[in-house]
C-alpha cells in the first residue's frame, strides 16, 4: 500500500449504531487530519494530530471521537450520529503541521439513516 | 485571519479551450504556502502544487501553469488545451507557520465537455 488509505470506502449506518473509520498513512509523516466534506459546504477540518497528540479540535460534537494510537494510524469512532452527519470523511497526513503539503486518502462516504 | 476566496463556483468549457481558475488569499503571515488540489468525482483530493511566499516565479507543468502575484494576493491556475479528464472540483488552499491547518477555498467546479 502506498500513500494514505481509508477503510471502509462506503458506510451506511443507523443513528443508534457504533462504527469506526480507519486511516493509515504509509508516508512516514508525523501529522494526521480528519476533514468532513458535506454537499455544498466547504471542507471542514475536524481534528489534527501531531506526533500522536491531538493539537486541534474544531468544536466537533462528542459523537465523533478520534483516536491516534501511533503516527501511522488514525481512527474516527462514530456513535449516535444524525442524518446531517452524512458526508465524505477525508483523512490526510503531512510531515509537519505548519506549512507542509497534506496528502489525502480516498475518503469514506458515510450515510446515516 | 487567513482566508481563501475562489469566486468562480462553476466553469464550463469545451475541450481544447484554455481555462483559468482564480484564487485570492488573505494572510498576515510573511511566510506562507499556497496549494492547489484537484478533486475528481471519485472524491480523493489530489495534490497539484505547493508554492512558498518567497518564490513568485510562475510554474509550468505540462498543460498546467500557475501565476503567483503577491501584489494582488492571487495564485491563479491555468489549464491549457483542456481535456474531459480535467473535469473536477479544484481547491486553492493556504497554510502558514502561525497556524496548524490548511485553509481551503470553496472550490471551483470545472466541467470540460467534448
């Protein structure tokens, strides 16, 4: 595997389900990010991790819970989501957080019923 | 505050036409970086270019070229002889040493028809 991978690519879940999104980067980077992209809305940064520590949380509801067990893996745990949480969730990584190029994964298309 | 404006929401061209996508930015940082990404229908954001604020030389890569002008705070992207495969949403973004994130514009959807 090369670059940034995300699984699953598509996910349909009910509002009472618990699921997790997984991201893995094979680039040796130190920083990882979660973004949300909804229809007709700009890209929203959700979380930033640098060297496995969360350095930014953009007022994301607690039903989204990130986890970064090491610098190569990033998870987004989902529980009791709302239909408005349906979106494309993109993971990215970069060497450093300030000024470096971010490389994105293919995204997980999430539908909440 | 940092801000990126892509005023063109959608552009439609016919194959082989040249097209320019506009990007205007705001920042107080003296050192900053500008980016362009392409998002095809598959969804993945594909990195195209990164320029730093001290390098105002225009860059050309195949059919793609970028015009960086600090005097007008613009970083425009031109596709020469457009092709159907260029159809995508293009995002301009800004990053700096004082903030730990990329600030994205709202994107320009480019539709190239045969």
